[in-house]
């Protein structure tokens, strides 16, 4: 089962997404929440780094729940969460 004990997150300008990490025992998986997904979660979010990080923080529980649904152990190293995941 994947868990999200690390509250670190960062904005990846190249991918236009907020990155965060989950852990399944010793396995680390990267997750990227796209701008579109964050805008769906928080329609008044500003599409800049501070605005998107704030939208992520305000919706962390929903984002982690969606990440747990798309995660498949050992499947791949990173996962993209898009608007359709919410």
C-alpha cells in the first residue's frame, strides 16, 4: 500500500505540474499533478508557481487519494494525475 508521509512538493515548470512522492515500503514513486487537474480541484487557483502550490496544499488529501487509486506497485517510476482523475 502506498503512503504519503513526505509533505515535500515542488513545482516543475517544464512539466507544468506539481511533483510529490509516495512510498510503498522502500519503493519511491513520483507523482505529477498537472495544472489542469489543480485548476479542476480549485477553480480560482492562479496558474503560477505559488498559486499551484497553494492549490496542491489545499487539496492534498484528495490528491493523495487519487494517487493511491492510480498507483500500481512496481509498474513505473512516475505517475501523472490529470483532471480526469478527479
